[in-house]
């Protein structure tokens, strides 16, 4: 049977170049005709944000950034944007910072210029997420897709090796999920496979030398490809599980994705032979899981949810919340029993396929 699929490509401008962030930001502000800019950056990235926006005028700065975007923080930021007549949001940071900008754009329609300092990939998607009452809700809306993304490898040098690994593994999770998410298609799979190749080559270089420009650039490039593929393919089993773990138990975003990834891959791969062949080729291994496990060992990647505060006693509740969210199109049907087994292994850190 021939190819038969529908694919949507999101419209977005990407500016990539080491040492060019401030210039690219200034040129984009001018191109967009923005007059009143709101800068969004966490306190610990204030200096980077200041340097990136050195050549433009900033009307107001908002630094109260919290992971998983609590609704209270979103409402505060929305009010600040409206009260100051903002016509452009510039977010400088990782997924939490971009997520806050998206929360503002969702209700106001104010465009976003995103400057990425991690490999989160949120800057390249039209997916938003908000947490309220210990429940994380996600959705898709083109209003939250940044109109422009600025990548500069030099801005990631301050991201510690351990966090670089976790963030990079989060990007890999986008790639893997894109192989079998609800809207997976050959274009998404091709982008995801190339994203894996870039991340698998770049992350080990960062571990060896945190200021290796090639490693940082490859990781950023891979993260972008992973996010573009994910935005088109949709949210699969992996992301549904991780959103529950993050929103309900406040687990750290990147580390949670990095930890859960091999367990979902081991769960689905035997039921998705074509996808696994693509993954294996991208990793240069006999199977996707073998390639991922080898990379994780080389990077000393996060391995157990218990290391990040998830309790064994929480597994049953997490299963009850996550199970109804797993897409029906998942290669392997999820049940209470097999999802419980998956989360228990991820909690304990039992490397899948090691027995």
C-alpha cells in the first residue's frame, strides 16, 4: 500500500547562530514593529536575558517563573502584560519560561519571540500547559506558537552538564514519541530520526567538554527537530505519563522525561517494528532500546523516579490518572496492570532490557 497521510507544518521563523542572539533579537523586534516589549526570564537567567536584550528597549520584566506553569503565576503575568500594553513577549530560558509566555499568549494573542537556553523544545511547538489544583492540563493552540525562535549555542554554556543531559534526553523523548503519537507520519518520523542523530552526537561532546560549541549546536539542532516533529505528531503515551508525574507530584520536568523514556520505549517497541527499525538506525544500534540504553549509560542519564521525589505509594494514583489519557492509537494497549509495572520499574530504576 502506498503512502497515505495528512501532515501539517507550523509556520515559524528560526534564527540560528553562535554569538548572534542580541543582534537577532534586535532585528526581529524591528521587523515585527514592536514598541512595548515584555521580557520573561527566571531570576537565575537575568544576566543572560539582559545581554540578549541589550540592544532593545524593554517596557517590563517578569521574573516569577515556576515549572509546570501554575495558573496563579500565569494570571499574574497576563495582568502585567495587559496593564503595560505589551505588543511583544520575549522569553529567554527553558521550557518553564517559554510555557509562561505561552500562557500569556493563549488569552491575549500577544506574539512571542523565544530565545532558548535549554533543549526543552517548547519554543518550536504550539502546545501549552497549565497546572491547577495539582493537575496539569495541556492543549494545542496556534496563538502560543512563537513567531520567531532564536538559537545561540553560547547561551547554553551556563546549563550544567547534568541538566544538559536531562534536557537533551527530554528532547529525545519528543523524537521517540513522534514515532507513534496519534498524528505520526513519515515526515515526523524523518525529522525525529535526524533529531536523534544530532542529539546522540552532540550530548556526549557536552559531557566531555561543557563548552564544546559543536556539541551544543548539535544538541540545539536536534532539540529543534525533535520539537517540530512532536508538534506535528502530537502527544503520545510518554508525554501523557510525564505530564501527570510533573503536574500532580511536582517532579522536575526534564529529569522526569529523561527517566521515563526507556520504559515507554521498551513497552512500545515490540509492537511497532517499523518505528523501532527507524530508531535503531538513528542510534546506530540493533534496536532502539539498545541504542538508547547505550547513550544513557555514556551520559549517566537520570534513571529512577524515586531519585526525584516520586513515592512508590503514589504509583496506583498516578496510574489511575494517566491511564485514561493514553492515546488509543498507542502501539500497545495500556492497562492498569502493565502501566503499573512500567511505573514501578521507572520508580526503582530497573534498566529495561537489562535482564
